[in-house]
């Protein structure tokens, strides 16, 4: 097996179908041999870097929407949506997030029918349509839900392809490739958090949506046409639900299923919390930009670290940092300085999750089974994406706009930190099943 790949002592990857079985630990070498001799063995480069760039652009826009929705939400609550509860408006964003991951398996299937290139292009067009619909419905909560749904449909195609394509082209550099792809999302979220606030101040919310629509179509469509597959979609799009019977994979699935409840709460509510404790909207946007910038840093750095230290090790560190920053830092962040510290550290952990989780699963399953396995795992995130932020919104609802410290928000913060801590436990158990030596590169 190439350096950085996991030699799993309890699983054998069949090179023909990628299905997992449970042999005894003496067959670990067969795992490496099966992986390295697979007809889809990676070259770690070549046209794969062009594919990485194309996926970079797609994740830029997927996360540009999620990273700036908190800014848009705060502006809407202060203008055309004054009478709409924050929990209801946050549900628009949660609907989009939920569909982005809930449709992962359907997107894997569609790519098997029409190919990853055309699947991604359809996603870009739906994304642009989402922003256009939003621009005409800022006074209509029903219309905004349609916009959120269109974002979810388009974002799902873009996000699913960006998750499944790097594993076709990379092996020992898979972490770095995934890190670069997800760096696009971090940059998109960082840049658009600032740009969206500037656009809202200068041209209003409607035209802000329209600028996003035009820019996403102009940049996203050409990038989608650059996509090329090394393993045909029909060969890698089979979905084997029996993967869930393997305990190690199932533990990683549970870690993502539970952990995702907490991951978008800071990006959705940091601006609201910041303004509630007395910071200006401009300062709140700057805190959000700090969070998104560190999220971008976490994506790239964790990808490189996955190749150097092991993807499962990095996933464990990621979830532990996520829990600690919420429980120990955000819960006492009543000043700008402490809030910035939280935004920086939690942003790093947040960004790292979206690199370390698919990289860990990809190396566990191998290139043939990975798209289906990642699709199953990502689809499991839909529940947390749909409910995670509204739950936090309900916990915050009685205090939003009236609080002068972080104290009234602690119920929501402890809820987020608790789910992150539970996720950490599942990752730890999965890692120990791979090898009890936590210092080993896995």
C-alpha cells in the first residue's frame, strides 16, 4: 500500500467490488496487496490536479453559500424578515444543508448514469437558479425555502462529486488532494462572508443574491467541464449498504451522523451572538471572516497532516478540538478577544472535519468502494444538517437580540459541544479497533 494508507487489520478490500469482509488479523498484508494491485491504482498526479482545481471551484460556491448565510440571515432579520423567528429563517439554511448531503446517494447513482462532469454542471445551474430565486423572494419566507431547496439540489451534486473524484486520482497524496479541494470551500466561505456584507450595504440583499448567481455560473460551469473520471462512474457508483455491518465503518458513520449536528452552528449563529453582545455588524462580519479563514487553513493543513500523520489520527484530533473549543471557549466568549480565539480554533477544527472524514473512509474502503461508502456516510449527515441549527435556534430564541453576554446562549453552546464530544468518542473507538497504538500512523 502507498505511504499514508491504512492497513486495516480486520478488513479485506476486494479489488473487484470493494466489499468489506471480516478476516482474521493475519490477512492485513492482503489488504495492502489488494489495494495496490487494483486496476484503478492511483498515479498521485497528472490530470488529477486539474480535477482537483475543478472540484476546488465547486466547493468554493457550495461553502460560499453556507459561509455567508449567517450574514444574509442577520440582514434579513433586521429588514424584510423582522417578524419571522430566527429559528424559522435558520431552517431555510438548514434545509439547503440537509439536502446537500441527504441526496448524496442519489447523486452517486446519477453520476453512474450520465457521468460526473454532467452531474456537476447540472449542480452549478441549480445553484445559480437558487440565488436568482432568493433575489426575488426576500420578502417571502416560502420563496426563500424554494431557494434553499434549489441550493440543496445543486449543492448536493457539486459536493458529492468533489468528495468522490479525488479518490480516483490519488493514493498517498489523497489527504493533500482532499485538502486542496476543501480549501476552495474555506476560501469561498471567507471571501463571500466579507463580500456579501459589502454588497448588502451597497446594493441591498436582492442584488447580493443576483451577484452570487452570476458569479457562480460564470466560474462554476467552465470548471465543471474540466472534470474527467479515471474510474468510470458506472464502475464506482455501486452502493453497498452491507458496509454498515462492518463495525469500524459503522462507528465512523455514527461519528459523522452525530458530529454534524454541531458543525454549522458557529457559522450560522456567530454573527447573531456577536451583535447580541454589543459588537457592530461590521465587526461581527469580521469575526465570521476570521472563522471562515481559519476553516480554510484547517482544510488544507489537515489534508497534508492526513498524509503525514494518518487520516484516522487527524479525524480524532479534529473532533476533540471541536468539542473542547465549544465547551471551554465559546461558553465564556463575552468579549471580542475570546470570541476571536474561539472563531480561529473552532474554524480550524470545523474545516478539518470535511477533509479528514472522507479521507479516512476513502482509505478504509479503497477507490472502488469509497464513492458509495462516502455517499452513505454523507447522506447520514442530512439529519444533523436539517435539525442541528434549528435546535440551536430554539435554544437561543428567547434571548436573541436582548442578551448582553454569552450566558443566555450557553444552553445552545453546550448542546453543540456535547454532540461534538459524543462524536469524538465514536471516532476514538473506531481508531482503537484499527490499532490500539494511538501513536501509530493510521
